[in-house]
């Protein structure tokens, strides 16, 4: 699994980076294709000056899989909170991708073809 992390206006402590890597690593439990060399995860964190304090940090998570690109974005006042929300958004996308390429959907298509 390739993880690229980019920061703009934010700096993480070593402890926060370990936490970030652990949370991103949990995505691999939803789809084995994430562990392949063809797959990559890109995490972009950006601090922006906004009037609303709760929207100052924007985190974008992009997952590149064979034949598909999944993306989620979240805005919160803390980077790890925004990351958690982005992961919550991308989990159903990964589950749907997994079902489409393996398991349930594939079995249904084969039954219909017969």
C-alpha cells in the first residue's frame, strides 16, 4: 500500500502522524486490493483562513484502485477529526467497489447469465 501525505499550512507531531497512518491503514480491511502495488492512497491536509472556525482544516482522501478512483473530503476545526470524517465517507465507497469486483455482484451476474 502506497500512502502519500501532503500538508499545507499544517504540521503534525510524530504521534499524530502515527495515528494518521493507523487510521488510513484500517481502510485495507475493507478491500484487499488496497494492499497491491497498483493501489495508492493520497491524503492532503490544508489549513485555510475562513470565517467559520469549524471549517479551517480541509482533508482530502483519494484512493486509487485498479479501474477506479475514490475520493472523500471533509472540513473540521482539527485535522484528525476531518480525517476521521473523510474515512467514514470513503468506507462505503470501498465496500461498494469490493462487492462489484468480487463477491455478491459478480455471483448475481453469473446467475443471470445462466
